[in-house]
C-alpha cells in the first residue's frame, strides 16, 4: 500500500534537491569563471606595477618569492634583468597576453606584458592549482549550506506534509472509531476545502442509509401495529364460527393455531421495534433478577408442568438497576426458548451469580443443544433452528433472541452461549456490567 | 574537483538508479513483492566494497585484463538477467501470480550486480582522492551532490512510471530496459576492446552535437547507452543485443495475446 505522506516527502525533496543542486553547480561554474577573471586582473595589475619599476634601482640578484607566484623582467634588448628566485631563466611564455604554461612541475597561469613606454617586458605567472584551490574553497563555503540544509528541509517537509494531511488522519480516526450502527454525520473542525467534497458525500450517504434503515424499522413496526386490529377481528370471527359450525372444529382449530402464530409474530415484531436501544424509553430501577424470574415462572408454570419439565431458580438475588419491562421480556423469551426446545421431562435452570465485575444470569437446559454452525446465526432476525421441521415440533417466529440481544444492549450487557450443565443442552449467559450493580444508571 | 566528483558520481549512480526505479515501479504496477530489494541493496554495497578493495588483484588477473573481463562479464550477466526479467514481467501482466523464488533471486542479483559495478568505481575514486589536499570538502561535497541528483532522478522517474496505466508502464519499462541492457552490452564491448579482444575503431564523433560528459549526455548514457565515439564492434553488439531483446519481448507478448484470444472468444460465446 502506498503512502501519500511518503510520496509527497520523496517527490518534493527530490525536486528540491535536483533544482538546488543544479543551481549550485551552475553557481559554482559561474563563480569559478568570475574568480578566474579576478585572479587575471590581479596578475595584470602586478605586471603593470613591475613594468614601471626603474631598471637602475634593480640589483641582478633574484627577488624572493613564495613559490606561488613568480616573475621575469626583460629590458628593451630582450635581456632578462630581474626575476624572482623560482622563475626560470628562459621566457616563461612565448605568446603575448594570458596563457597557460608548464614549468617547475606545475601548471601556471602566465601574463606576458610589454611596456611600450620603456620597452620592458614583464612575465608574471601564478600556480593554477593554488588559485583554483583558493577559488574553490571560497565558493564551496556558499554551496555547503545547500547540501547541509537538506536533512532539515526533509524534516520540515515531513512535518508540514503531516500537518497538511492531519484532517485526513482525523477523518480516518473518526471512521475507525465509529460504531457499526452509528450513522450520524461526520464533522471535522476547519475542514480543508479539498476534503469538503469527501465529507459532504460521505455524510449524504450516511444520511440516506440512516433514512433507509429508519423507513425499514418504521415499516415493520407500522405494519405490525396495523395488523393487530384485523387479527383481533379474525379471532373474534373464529370464535363465532366455532359456535356456528361445531362440525368443522378440526379445521377451525388449525386456523386458530395459525392466527395465534400470526398474532405472536406481530407482537414480537412490535417488541423488536420497541426495544431498539436507540429509541426505547428505558426506566431504570433497582430490581431483583431472581424475583423477576420467579414471577415469570409462576405465570407460566402450567406450561412447564404440562411438559413435565423441572424448573428451578438458583444463586443469589441478583440485584441490578434495570428496566423491569424489558428484562421481563428478555427472561420470558429465554425461558420460552428453553421450554420449547427441551424435551418432555427435561430440566431448566435459572442461575444468578453476582461477582465482583458482573451479575451473570444463566438460563440452561438439558435439551438437544445446537451445533457451532447454528450458534453463529441464532441472533439473526427470523432465523429459527431447524425451521418448522425442528424435532420439538414447536412454532415460533425467530425474533425472540433478536429482542433479547436488543435488551442486553440496552443494559450494556453481553450475551454468550455455551453447553448446559454437564456438557448437555444449551445455556444462555447474560453478564450485566458492574455499573448496573453499584447503582449507577446507564 | 567538485565538478569532477559530481560528473563521476552521477555517471556511476544514474545507470543503477534508473535500473532500480524501472524494476521497482514495474513490481508495484504488477503487484509483485519488493521484499527482495533490501537484500539487493545489501548485496550491492557489500559487492562494491569487496570489488573496490580487491581492484588491484582483479586487474592483474588474466595477464592484466582482469578488470575489463570482470566488468564485461557483469554487464553480460545483467543483460541476460534483464532479458529474463522482461520475459517474466510480461507473463505476470497477462497471468498475475506471485513471484517465484527464481524470479526474486534474479531481481536481487541484477540490482546487486549493477550496484557492485558502479559502486566499486565510486569506492575506488573516493579512496584514491580522499588524501589529496584539494579533496575533502570538494570531493565529498561533489559526491553528495552527485548522489543527490542521481537519487532525485531515480525517485522522480519511479513516480513518473507509476503515474501511467499498467500496460503503458510495462511498455515503457520494457523499452527502457531493452535500451539500458543494450547499452550495457555496448559498454561490455568497450571493455573487450580495451582488453584487445575486439577490434577498435571510431565510427563517428558526436561530442560536438552532444557532449558525453554533459548532464544530458550522462542521462542518455544511462538510459540508452549513448556513446559519442563508438567503435564498429560496439555498434554491432548494441544492435544485435537490442534487437534480440526486443524480439523476445514481442514474441512473448504475441504468445499471450494469441492465448487470450480463444479464451475471450469462448467467454463471448458463452
């Protein structure tokens, strides 16, 4: 995966380096040419000075020099009358003006100057390697900062590019932290104009998605609500039909079972909508899970008894802050599931255990249990284990555990599934967080 | 000294730098792994120091033509590797799959060898001039500038190739690898001429038109093997190696195109 920050750093630094270095080389060449010119001017000035020195005041002994610059002075007859100590006896240069010559194992820049007034010829030479070295040293002083400053430039580019991309990193962070069901708009302070189209399009998409989910939720809730009245009317008409046509009781009983199932589905759909954490008007109060479980078992005892199932509540009181109505539905659904899928004569246990970090409510049975593959799907809406062909022969609509999940989410509790006691059957465990134990309202 | 250092370093760096940028960008475009690159860099640095430090011994091999033969051998090896790499790049373009160990080894070897050849010459140059009084600042300053220009060209070239579509990148990459590989064969021929194993001569002198030592000349030298005064043997080897590589690439491309046509026909038929 390519990095935008690395691309910007490398490409900007490369352009900067290329342009600066080429400019530095160009500057170096120009400066060297200019320095050459200055050195030549110095040679000319010295030659002029030497040529005007009167010959009678000169001794024939060679003048001392520093080996970097030498001279020869010839009189009008072309005789060498004076020279510096390291200058050769012969003409240094054959040509008039500036030239380059080799002697004394070095290359020299030489000026041959003829004074028309007194007929003197001056030859003055300067070692080229030394003047070149001197010029280069001076010029390099101006080039070195261009090279040295590059790491600083790289660091600054890295920081500036990072600052420029901060909004992008911020947006990535917001999106990363966003919960899967959070479809609220994304807002970033001082959004750069380059990022505005992205944020606007994304927020528009989120809004459309949210509207679409809301429409879907409302549709199922409204449809369920609208179906309640005609179902009640059908039930009433069925009752009348039972009275009027007793000879058709068998068919009418089948019809009644189907209508009951439809009524149950409608009620569950309404409950699913009502218990959605986003808009459930929760009223948290201190309650005992054990007492609540006892109430539900008492209300449905006839059903358990009819299937000869043993049911018991074990453990402690399990006092938490919770919504009584919602928790009642949750327990009702869990017990209802256990009742439906546990065989005749089986046992169902409600275990409440208060620990330091959670209150755990477990509903376990010794029924047939479910496979690992099915476990991952049981919380899906309208999913029913085995469909209508389940060995228990029970009916349902596949919304019960979705409702349980909503209610657990409402209480910030976690649900897990495992095998029942002794590795037989199925156990649902709901762990309520400590904030609910110690009396803080969520 | 500074200018000399810059020219020498650029001349040595550019060729390897272009080779690295073309191969790496094609690997990115064809979704091939680039983990091998760090090994090729390490191999290149180690090879440069090893060859540079043993330069005297290498030069005395084969009756004093060891350096020429080793250099020519490396160039021929790089040419053959590039031929194989282009072949495999075309295969990956038409049939994407993970790179196998042989391909990764060849990629590592080609860059390590290119770096060794150029790096050893830089090593020798720096070692030879570091003690001169005019060295120091101008030598290392010039080297840094040379490296900087080489790196910049390489990085910008890399991103430039990445800016094309995969098919265009492949076309451009294969053309450039062909010219570079032929240029290397031309240099190998030059080495063999220096070793008196091939006849010398001069076909033309285009220095007046484009100086070999200029920046443009150096760029062309690295990309297409520009030589201002080529010998007939060099030109012949350049042409033969270039045409061979181009022929192999075109043949492989045509092979895949013909294999794809019946598949496309079947798809439309279904």
